[in-house]
């Protein structure tokens, strides 16, 4: 058999540039070419920013209050993070990518690996395919992406890094198409820390052995990497040499634990207010549980005061509550959480944060029809929860809720600068005027 018939593994990594900022810009073109930051929950720190902010020397994670002077001076525009918008835009990008390959691994909210073994033959060149992907995502979502191609996942990731950093690639880099002399020069100019999985600490260790560039790491014998750094680094060495060791993980593994916790927009003192917050967090956690088609056996609830407010008395506690039967029924889960909350609540403290944890998670398919009618188990409960989820999905979050909450949610997150949910809420859909 001739070699050309053997199809090599081939991967693409597609990554949205500056994802959160790009989502804001997609619906608000006034933000293009202007300095934009997106802030963490309760408008605490910068979690993303545009190129224009980066060149001002701002680091990710800087508290917003420290940026206010700079913001005024340079007209920086700040947004509260709008995860409803970002996750919907992410879904749209992933749906488009599924149109390019049946083998897809959603790696993070804005990154996706495509398995292209054999498929690359359908295209003139990988670069040609990459430009097409870019164009389509740009046209259908307004989001800018970069595409990297490689014969291993690690190389595809590296190619994406190059596509992003070096404008002459025009957003698409196929490592295999670069002439070898040029490739060697390129790899010896990139710091080893740019390699997937090599963090700051590891790159310091590698530097100590004189391995400071991607080329140097690739040229180090994998067996040596194994003795000094272990099997994970050995695998990285092989991947950089073009030996594919990391397979595409197409099936997402259901989570074994679901945590939902938030810091409050302002301090909370009373049990009823805490109960509202805990019930609301539990509703969201239970919805996540049902989305992955699971049930849980144990829940935990926790509350804490602000450890940084030295003028306050400190208190934190948690309680684990086993359920009488495995369930994903919001009513049962809230009941258990509120029971736990009542046990650990102490009057006279200023609470800053609360949360719930669902654990001992099983597949809902394993749930047996109970012998006796059990609260929160069985067919009737499942049907009711299904209706609840459908209504909330269609008419917006909290259209229907299990625990009645007051309109004035003092505990809710402070998000003073949040953009509309352009793509998920009918009231927020942008209106276009035509003449
Ligand atoms: Mg990105």
C-alpha cells in the first residue's frame, strides 16, 4: 500500500479572539477599536479586556476600583460579565463548527478541537479550510476566530497561538505547510511557556535546564523528560515531535459534583434573605444536574462572612444533608438545603457568600422506580421538572420558580454594567431600522 493512502491524524484548534469582549462588540459596534474591559461577578476584577486595554499595561485580574483613574483618562468602557450572552454565543460557534467535522471536542467556552483525519482531503489545503471557517463564523456570529492546524492536538494548539500572535498568518496557521527552515526559526523564537500545559512554574523548571524555547523542548529526548518531569511531559515531547498521544475527547463526561455559589451584592443578615439566595442557587444547580441527565444523593449548603472585613465578627459553616432518595427534583433539593441552612445559620453576622454543592451524582437512567411513592423521585417528578425547564428556557430564567422570592433581591449580584441578553431574551433582541 502506498503511503499516501494512509491518512494521518489531523487536528484543528479554533479559538475565538478575546471572547467576552468580542461578544459585547458583536452587538455594539461602537465598541470596536475602543478600550473595553469585562468585570468579574459583583464587578470585582477585570476578567477580560481588549487589545486597547492590554497596551495600557493592565493585567487580567486587576480590581476595578484600582482601574477607575485610568478608565477615566482613557475612556475605558466596562461591562459586568454577561454569561448568558457568552454561553449562548459559544453554543452558536460550536454549532457552526459541527458543520465542518463530525468529530468535535468543545475544550472551553471559546475553544474547540476538530478531528480532521481524512476530511482535509475535501479541501484544497487546511489553510483554505481555516479561512473558510473564519469567514463563516465572522459572517454568522460577528466573532473573530483564529485557526491552527497540526498533526497532534499540542501542535494544533501551538499553531493557533502563532496564528493569533503573528498578523502575517492572517488568522490561520498550518504548521505542516511552513518550510522547515522557517519553522525551525519560528519555534526557536517562541517561549516554552506558550506550549499547551506548560504553565509558569513548569516553564521556570524547564528554563533551569536550559530549555527555554518550543524548539528546545521538542528537541529534548522524551525519555529524559519522563525521568525529570514525569509521563505528562514525556507525552508533550512526543506530541511536539508529531506523534499523536492525545485523542479527541468527543464525549463530555458528566460532572461528578456541581457547585453553585455567589458572593452577595451587599451584606445579608437575615435568615429569610439567606434562604432566598440559597433556594435560587439550588434551582440553578438542580437545572444543571438535570441538563446532564443526572440525580444526586447528597447536598451540602454553606455560608460565610467576609474574611476581609476586619471590623466584622467572622463565621463560616457548612452542612451536608443526605437525601432519602436520589433526586434531581428542585423541590426536594431546596427543602434539604433550607433544612441545612437553618441548622448552621447564626444571628448577628454579616454574611457575604453562600453556596450549594450537589454530590454523589449518578445517571438518572439508573434511578429505579421506587416501591413506595417517594417525594422527588419517579415519573411525576421528572415530568414536572421537565415542564419547569422548558418554560424557563423558552420564556426566560425565573419565569417559573419553586421558591417564591421577593422582588427586592438584596443578595443578588451587583452587576451595574451588564449588557442586554441580545440572543436569549425576546425583550433584549436588538431592533434594526431600515429605510
Ligand atoms: Mg480565546
